[in-house]
């Protein structure tokens, strides 16, 4: 089976190398030439354990980086779309990158070979049926006859992309016809993982069910933590840790989402929660829980900034520990650290030093905030008057034993 993958980010690169590792011939395509050059060199453009080794095993053997999209699409049985689906103007999913990749694909489909076009990017329920299929048909192709269309949502977590893809808990395929289903079942034949072929809308919905539940648990924990602060006399970290001892959690790592922090961030939860809320409104429902999950999350970074400002004089040096949206990752997209720091800067707190084990370069490039980057935790501890933890990296866990200075633990990790 020959597969072309459009978009070689966290999801696309993992998918491409994952299929290649299972013996398929995979062509990888990305509009970012710099990213292609890094990959051609056998390097990975972000931090993902296990992925570099998998790339090295497959590059030039089963996995090929291609600029000539026309030839590779023509040769492919399946074309995967793993491009970004960022926030649109009203919070909805912006499908621009997806349509562009579809245009490139369709321009190369000039014969009568049956190809299946699969969206792995996260797209709101009804997108395949109401937008993608009409888009393809408007260009003169008969879906289900000349071209198969499906969605195949991805559930991997950044920081464990490779492991989560290769040993996924479930494979969900939203399909509309039998032939497409057969092609996808053959594609995943080498994966000993429960597989579910569902309707197009169900496939898309399951992904949002998953992400909005995580977002809801985080906002719930953050609201409860703020309520505890308001009442007073409550050890918040202790209360949540004891909550997790309930046998009904069964020791599940899911409990880590029911724990307070600076608010959910990263590429997926913020945009996906907004997108499904926007989709609900478009279809005539104002989803109340989602609305408040979003509102609680938006207010959380301001609340954390306020906690810092309460104990800091303007002009004093604030030492930030942690910039990535979560430990184990160098991703800074929608990271709460940027929101908290931006708020501090807007309020006149411009004497800020910061350290993150992996994400400083990405943060500096992405946000252009007036902060001074330190080379180590020790340097932050030396320079700062007060220390603020914004990402729960393990290496910050013993910070209280390394300094006498006050620590504002926005992750409740100490
Ligand atoms: N990051 C995650 O943890 C995760 C998990 C599950 C699902 N998703 C979803 O998967 C999708 C991709 O996420 P990501 O984090 O991998 O994004 P990413 O930004 O890391 O990668 C997207 C890539 O697509 C490329 N691209 C854009 N337009 C293109 C085009 N027309 N042709 C070829 N390449 C193109 C970009 O240059 C970029 O390299 C999103 O819809 C996201 O919501 C992400």
C-alpha cells in the first residue's frame, strides 16, 4: 500500500513514519521547506522521544520526502491530511490548509485509480459530509465511485507521539462506503489495536468528545481551586491528591486532568473546545458547559498573574520556571505561560527572567516578550526576587530545597 501524508508536524510525521515502520511506502509532503530540510538530515523539528529512531529506520527505505507532489499522489492508494486546523475568526476550525492540500491532491488525480482521501487533522463533526465531500464533488469527482473520503482522528499526546500512535488504544475511522472501509482496514491490518468503522460524523465527534472532556476536567479543577482560595484555609494540592485516592479512578492517569494549574493550553484543547462550541452555535445550540469551560480557562491566566502581582512590587525581578504548555514538550502554542507573562508585562512588570529545559528558543521566536532567558534553574534562583512555576517540569519538584526565596507554585506541584 502506498500512502502520501500532507503535513509533517507532530501528527503527520508520526503517522507517516508509523505507516512506514509497518512496511508501507510512504511519501511525506510539507509546505515548510525548512522542516523538509531538517527531516532529510534525519533530524526531528520538535522534541518527541522515539520518533528520531523511527525516522532513521525508515528514511530512504519506506519513507520518502517528496517535493513532486503530483507523482506521489498519482502513485498513492491513500492520501492523509495532517495539516493544521487552527482557530478561525469566530472560534470555528479554519480549514484553509486542508482545502489547499485537497486542491494539490485533486490536481494530481487525473486517472481512474481509486484513492482514499483521509483527514487525520481534527475537524468538527459534519465537516467531511457537509464541507469536504461537496468541495471535492464541486471539482467534478464522484465520491464513493472515483474517490473515497474518510476521517481518521488522532488521539496521540505530544511528548509520547510515537508510543501513542504505534500502541494506540483505539483506531477510529469515519467512513461512508464499503470500499473506503476495506482500504482503511487493509492499511491498519498490521496494527493489533481495536478498530472502529463508524459514520463520518461519529468519527469526527469522538475526537471532540475526548478533547472537550479533558478541557472540562481541567476547568472544573481550576474553578474548584479558585473557590478554595476564596474560602481560605484549604491546602489545594493536598485536597486534590486525596481526591485521586478514590478507588474509582483505578489509578488512571486521567486523574491528572482533574488537577489545578494555569489553565489548559497547547495546540489542541483550546482550539478544539472553541471549534465544537462554535459548531454548536452554527447548528443552533449554545452549549452551556462548553461556554463556561472556555470562560474559566480564559480567566485562569489573569488569576495567576494577579496572585503574582499581589506579592510582587513593580520593578522587582520575577523568575519564571517553565514556558512550554506541559512538561516533556517544547511546544509553546497557546501555552498558559505566554498569557501569564503577557499580563504581567501589560501591568508594568517588565523585570522578568525565565528558564525552561526545552522550550526557550521556541518561546522566544513565537512571542517576542521582553524577558531575559537564563541558562539554568540556578541562574533564575540567583537573579529573581520571587520564583514562579508555570510548567510542572520534574526538575522543578525540589526547588523549595534549593532556595530560601518565595515560590509561587501555579502548578500546585510542590
Ligand atoms: N499536536 C497534537 O497533539 C495533535 C493530536 C491530535 C490531533 N491533532 C490535530 O492534527 C492536526 C495537525 O496538528 P499538528 O500538531 O501535527 O500540527 P503542526 O502545526 O505540528 O503540523 C502541521 C504541518 O502541516 C504543514 N502544512 C500546512 N499546509 C500544508 C499543505 N497544504 N501541504 C502540506 N503541508 C502543509 C505545516 O507546514 C506543518 O508542518 C491538527 O488538526 C490538530 O488539531 C494534533
